[in-house]
């Protein structure tokens, strides 16, 4: 089976199996600050909650065990508090209280549209940020606090973070090949968008994860899982999800839609689609990756296949050495006339 060892070694190299000590320490200190300081800040504003009322849950790749190495460690931890959202109708204010609870050196804290972000720097360079989406439990409903600090666009959005966790854990847990394929696709995304700085230019991780689950193609032989073929077929399946739509000028462009499988059932690519160029770039880069993977599947040489895969997953993917020509057979041919 082609490139079996190379894919196995690559997965070990890019995957983060568990939290590092430094990250675990930062997360636990942050959680302690929230639980010890946020209730007092809320009480000062006539919102009564106790430390035990605050619930914090893992979200994102650490929850699904699909985290890969990157220049900046990205961690998602939800903060859930009981709150009357009709009395406290402005989520920006409540996010401000969360920010105040954790705005302590050496953190840099900012209110983002979907979360409060605590960033950590070393020698002037960010190495970690922990995103804290804030949820209000109001009766039987759960709402996500949306809105930047000074934005005129804000809302308490219907949400089901536990349901999303249950859905994705149900898809991924126990399916080791799917977990690897998700990590490979995220590595492709990181390679392709390493220089991106614009908001919503990069395909969101949740979108790629959901699409990978939808389009996953399990592939194996008697030798074991065939990750090359599985990756090629899964990414081809994602490419086939694109359809044509008309832009504001009436031009037909490729686009893709993926709705959350739980409340609020929103399109995870909605923000990205606000710029047709972002979606077009996404399609073109994905199409190129599928072409390279298809070539890797079809060529005879493992060396040539590895070179095609390297164009998709980056230089850290090992290309096998070229197969040596059997010198003895060559000599026999050369001296068989005598």
C-alpha cells in the first residue's frame, strides 16, 4: 500500500495528543480567575451568581482530539452562566464583565464577535490564545453572546454547545481514520493560508471538520488503512459539495454551504461568503489539492506519489527515496551478448 508508513509518521509529527504542561497551567489559572472573580463583578451590577453556577466546557479540536501543531496554539473553552437575557439584553456588556475578570498581566484580553479572547505572548510574539465563548442559560434555553465591544450588531443567539459536542464526538470517537483525515485537511488549510490576515478569509475549522465527517470515505486493504486514498476521496467529496451561484453582478461563482447540525443551524461559511473572492480561492486551492492527491494515487512510484502529497501537506511530509534500479539485472542485460 502506497505511503502507509509516511502517512503514519506524518500524523505523529503534526498531531497534539494532549495539552502541554504550559497550556494546561494557563487554562487552569484562567478558569480559576473566571470562577473566583466573575461572580463578584456580576454582583456589583445586580446579577447574582455563585462560583458553582459557572460551567466551563471544552469546545473545538481539543474536545474532538483533532488538534494539530501550529505557530499559535488555539484553545476553545466555553463559559456558561445562568442569566436573564430579557433583563440583560446587551451581550456586549456581559462580555465586558468577563473581560474584566481575566484582564490580568501577562494576558492580553480582547472582545471578539463570538467570544472573549485571552492571548499570551513571549518575546513579543503570540504563542497561545484561549477563546472563551460566553453562553447564557436562561430557563431551558442557551444563548451565545455575539457582538464586538463597540459594534452596533449584537445579539443573544440560540445555541446548543453540548449538542454540537455530542454530535461531533459521536462522529469522530472510535473512527481513527476519520480523525487522521480531519487532521490532514486542517494541515492542508494551515499550509495554504499561512500568510492570511483578513477576517473570514480562512475556511473555519468547524466547517472543514463537519464537511470531512459528511464526505469521509473509509479506505483500507489487507495491509491496513489506506490514508492516501481516503484523503483523496474525502477531499474530492468536499470539492463536489460546491455549487454555482450568482454574485451581485450576476456572474456565476462557486460556493459552498454547511449548516450546523444543531441549534442555531446557521451556515458556518456565511462570513466567508461575504467575499466571493474568499470562496473562489477556497475552491481553487481545494481543487488543486484534489488534483495532486489524484496524481499521487495513480502514479506507480512511491517517490512520485510522495512528491504530489508534499504539495498538499507541506514539506514536512516525507518523500520516499527513488527506487534503485537493480544493478545486477542491468549488468546481465549489458553482458548477455558474448
